[in-house]
């Protein structure tokens, strides 16, 4: 856990920087619908800082950026969706580091999973209960959005993974993290 480690404060500062970059990325790309760097930043954080950091970056990006974009009953689902993306990216970090193909596949799976989580929320919100027919309809109609989101995950990871990863490694070495 973060609290029990010698350099916990230093790691938390690095995590806070990654959250800030992720939130800033959401703001910067706000004019382009569904094309956001959040998932890429969450995956990068998890791969280089661990599954706990990945979860925190995902969950906190949702709640902090929603101060501007709007908080609502969907926020916990966004927090969970991006948080779980980070957690599993941390679990799969060795495989993601070894293979660009695995990174791309994970980017696609992350986009689909996040969208399914939000489609689940939309279904429950619409009907007050889970309705499989409504879920299928919502998932089908949101497919174009999901595809744009999955493609943006790939593009941002291909552009940002190595340069940000190198910076994180440099900071980790410099401060003994």
C-alpha cells in the first residue's frame, strides 16, 4: 500500500502529476467528442507506477474533471471504469511493456469495458432496474462513440506511452521510487 512505503509522499506527488495531466488532457480535448487521452494516461500510470496508482489516476481523474464537466450519479461509474482500467493495466504491466500489440489490444478492451460500464449505468438510470433489452439497445446505439473512444485510446497510447514512460522512469530513479 502507498501509505506504508518509505517514499510514499514522493510517489503520491508523481501520481498527482499524472492525475493533473489526465484532467488537463480531458479539458484540452473537450471540443472533440469522445476523443480523450484519459485512458492512455491511466494505463501509462499503471504500467509505470503500479496498479494502485493506475486505479487512483483513473478514479480521481473522473471526480476532479467532473467538477468542470458536471458531477452526477454517473460519476462513480466513470471512477470505477477508469479506475479498473488502471488496476488491470498494472496487473498486466509486464505484458504491456513487452508487446505493442498487447498494449493496443488492452486499449481496445479498455474502451469497450468503460463503455459497457457506462451503458450499464444508463440502462439502470433509464429503467430504474437492469433491463437486458434496453442494455443491448443502448450498447448498439453507442457503438460509434465506443469505437471513436477505443481508437483514441490507441492513438494516445502510441503517441504518449514511450515519452511519458521515460519521464516517469527518470523521476523514479532520481528519487528512489
